[in-house]
């Protein structure tokens, strides 16, 4: 069995500060100009740019290793199988999973959370059971549970976001009871940037006999994740938010849970035996990976994880923390701008509104200065309602961003304000 220590990839790296000037050369997309300005890419919570090592690995795989995995006995198929299973082991190391076979390779976070909803939740929820989510969830961690509740007669309950713009374990526990079967929550909010107290909420959920599913979409590129330390039962993430290819990601779940879960798709690769009378299923994770897997994507994801792990989490986190401190000061200097959430709680994501200027106008105008940010409801409409807004603007950082990027954003926002107010 393939095993890879997350800390093994981690501990030797990251003792030096991040050499951002050097590593920016790894990202060819940063070399372009947009509307005559150098690109300032601050939409990393939507998706991240890809390093050349990932792009080259994907191109090389398509050029010469383009076999199908777990299918044929020829060399190309062997290489594809090797790439797929190496990727699984690399994801296991990223999450500090107990073993690679606890990792189901998926199309991303949405895909992974829907798998839990349509397999574990559809099988285990009964009328009157409760699923607890929080008010700040991305729709990907809301809609699947809403549907499953409708289908099973279970009830969806919601932990409110507190006035300080975070979610507190006490507020979560106040909504747990004997019927709580699952708590589904984000590791880091894609709007407020706050990290939820996942380990503490998990501990309390387990005391109530509930399982915990974590949406790690906004965490994995910015902090070391240790599913064993968190104690959670399911963890989902997307490769494209971690400098990997789109259409990749994973669901981690404890082995005994995966073993008890039925597959949600039938087809090649997920069976043990098939006859017209009866089909038996392969053990997990293959049981959940029907059809031809995204081998090249998984290979690219493995390279992306390798890239980030080689930088080291402590250096990466120190860099992104510095950017956030700088951003909070820079945004405070823009007249009429209000930052959402609380200082000191934001992780690589800072959202804001500007008086009387629609966020889409802000986004369009800063784009004219080459600055890419996200505007809209961020697939978190209930949170927008809680904040009393219809939409907001969001800047989000990655390892290649600089203080100059933040200054360019603040300058572009000042221009936008001059134009529109
Ligand atoms: N969860 C959170 C917190 C997100 O920010 C996102 C994407 O923005 C998702 C889930 C969905 O990710 P994907 O579209 O890659 O499946």
C-alpha cells in the first residue's frame, strides 16, 4: 500500500520566508497584461493559477502517458494507473489521511459533498433526523443537504453567524440534539475568510452521536490540514483552488464509513462481479469512481500538491498573513469602503462593499486596471441575507500575491470610487 507522510513533505521545507519574486516566475499566467496593465490576480478563492510544473506535467501526460487506468496490461495503462494511485497517496499526505484508500478522487468539492449526501445521507437519514449546517455555507454545502432532507424527511437546521462574523462552537452545540445525524460546515468561509472551530464542533457533534462533513475548499491551499487531528468524518476539497487542474478534487472519509456506503453511480471500474442477476461492488475507493477516471487531472493535482508542500506551510501562512494585514490597512484607506467580518479572523479572503456602488461595477472598473477580483453573492446567498446585502466584492490571496498587488487593488478602488460616486 502506498503511504506518504504529510509531515515528511512538510518539515524540511518552509523554514525560509517565501521567495515570492522567484516563485512568481513559476506561474506563466502572471506574465500577461490585462487592459494594458500587468495582471494582478486576486480571485484565488474562485480558482488559482497553475504553476508551470503542473502545466508541463499535464501536457507530458497527454503527450505520452495517455492510457486508461486500472484497465489494460500494456505499459501506458500501467503508467496511468501509477499516476492515479500516486495522486491518491499524495492527497492522503496532504490531508494526513490514515491511508490512501480513504481518498475518493472526485471532480471537486461539489462532487465530493454530493457524494456524501446521495450515498451516506440518503441511506442513513430517517424522518425527523437533523442535519446541521451553518449560515455561511457555500451553496455546495447547503443544496445537497436540503435535497437529501426533502428526500428523507430529515430536517435542515442552521447555526447562525454571530455578530463578530464567525461561527461559534457554543452556537452550534445549542442546535445539536439526539436527532442530529450530521454536521456539515466549511473549514474556512469563502466570503468572510474566518476559520470555523472544526475540531471543537466535531468533538461536540460526536458527543451527540453525529458525524461531521467538512468543506475544505477554502482551506487546503492556505493551511496544513490534518483530518485525524480535526477528528472529522468527511473532508472535501477542489484541486483547482490548490493550483491543480479543474475537474479534480477529493473526498476523504474514514474507511469504515466508506465501506458501509453504497455507490451512487454504476459502471466500469466500480464492480467486483457483474451478471444479469446480480452485481457486487469493488471495495472503496474504486466503488465510488465509476467510469474512466480523470487520470491526467489527478496527476496534475498530485504535482500541484507537491509544489505547495515543497514551499512549506509555515512560510506560506506567514506570507498570506502579512498580505492580509497589509490589505486590511490598505482597504481601510479607501473612502466609503466597508470590510465585512472582523479583523484578525480573515484567512486569505477579504470581502467588502462600497457605499452606493454596486459590486459588479467595482469589479468591472478594477478589471480595467488589470485587477481581477470576484463580485456577486459568492454562492452564499443566505450569508448575504444575514449581512444585509445582495452582493459584495472579494479579494482573495495566494502564494504568488504581493503587497504591490494589494496596493494596486486599493488604487484601482480609489479610481472606481472617483468614477462612480
Ligand atoms: N465550498 C466553498 C467554501 C467554496 O468556496 C467553493 C467554491 O468556490 C465550493 C465549495 C465549490 O467548489 P467547486 O466549485 O470547486 O466544487
